[in-house]
C-alpha cells in the first residue's frame, strides 16, 4: 500500500512594525537635527578654512611677487613699472662690510621693450665726474666716500648720488638699482646678460642675499626683466664702454636713447613743452630740455624764468595727463598744477606751451 502525502508551505506571519511612542519619536528627531547641525557646522568650517587658505595663499604670492629683494632709497616706481623703457643702475662694490664701499664696476642698462633690445653702457670707475649737489669732482669709484661726508647712511646716499650722476650723464632717469659685491656679481652678470636666474630661483636664497646686496626691484619685476632678456637674441644686447669721447659728445648716446622713446606714451600725447630755469644755475633749462627730448617729449621753448623759484613746478592744461605725471616723476617734482591754479605766474611760456616745467632750487642740487 502506498501512502501519498501533500506538503503545504506555510508563509510566515508578517511582523508588526514597532511603533515609537510620541516621546521616543521626539527624542529621535532631536538627535537627527543635532547631527545635521554638526555636519552643517563642520561643512561651514571647512568652507571658511578653504577660502581663507586660498586667500592667504594668493596674498602671500602677491606679497612675494611685489616685495623688494632688499630695501633702500626708492622713489615712485609707478611710471617705471608702466613704461616700455625701464632702466637699471648696476653697481658692484668691493665689500658691504664697511660704511664706504668702493665701486669696482658701474653699468647703466636700458630695456627697450618696444624694439626688443637692451642698451648697456659701461662706465669706467676711474672716470672723473662732476658730482651733483655741490660736491665738486670725484672719481666714480669714490662716490660712496663722497656721500659719507655729510650723511649718516652713506650707502643709501651713495646710491642716490650714483643715480644723479647717471641722470646727468645720459639725460635719462634711473628707475631701478642693484648694488652687490664681487662674490654675488657673477650671478647677476648671468642674469643681466642672459636672463639666467641661477641662485635667484629660491626665496630662501634671496633672503640670505640681502646681506650682500641692495635693490628696489620687486621679485615680479626681477623675473619680468630676466624673461625679457632671455626672450631676445644675444645680438639685440648692445654694450658700449663710455669713454671720454662719448662724454665729450653725448649726442651719439642721446640718439640711441631717443630711439627707445619713439613710441612712448609721452611721444604719443604730443604735448608742447616749455622748460624754464628758475634758479641761478646756468644751463639747467638746457639740460631739462635734453631730458624731455630723450623721453619723447616735444620741446618748444627753453628759457630762464621771470623770477627765481624756491620750488619746482609742472604746470599743464591737463594736470591729470600722463605726461605731466611722468615729467614730475623723472625730475623729482612734487608740485603739479593746472594753468588756472598758476594764474599769478608771470612767465609767458604758460600761454605758448601745453605744459611748462619750472626747475627750481629744490631740484637743482640733483640736477646741477
């Protein structure tokens, strides 16, 4: 006999979900809200930290790019940074240890960004020059010694006197300077001649170098000038030794410098400019007109002023124009006036020229 069995699969009974009491539900909701608040707070802190890090990093990069390698006398470099022909005085001294270092090498360098070339003028340090500021004659190598005669900081004063000598010699301003000793000069020679940065790629190296150099060039401008040199062929770097023959006939140098200013902002604005000597120093206006001519200005009058002026002035129909600011900057003049403000000035050139430069006693010591 055979038994047959049928198997029946029984489904489990569904469980009833546990229901929270109102009290427990409220407690759980509070915990969730607290957790969400913590997460939101942590996210806010992270966002603030990230933004702060980005801002601080950007600020430090900006400060790094715009800091100077070393501080010394520095005038307003706005026009130097803006123009297409920045210039550098490269001064090599025997030592930084004494108060009156001796100059062993002096170069004046003009970067012509428009014509993609560099003009380098080497001045023999044994050359005797008439030092501006009633110092009399001295050899270039002894400039810092001359500066120590009536100044407590001969190094900074000497840099300014060297700049004044170069300004008088070339009729073109000095925007930046580099002063270093013989040891570091090898690295600077490679930088100035070929755009090689060598030891200057490290911020730590730069900070250590402050003991043996002074400059008013920012890190940003330093690399900008180096890249410019590196980007032009070597035959676009022109080097000349300024012999006595050049000093006796500076028109040769003037022609070279004027070529760099052919398309400058000053030349493009085309203001007619009069230069007046407001002092008793002979030839001041003639020198001033040479400077204006070299930077691309259009000189229409050179004369003595009707009266003597204690202070120097730039007077323009438009005192906010670039040319007015540039002329004030290159001559070291702090007074820029409109023609309406100069109503009590008696000089006839105010009616004949768009812009009048009056060189007074305050700038005479730098120029004469």
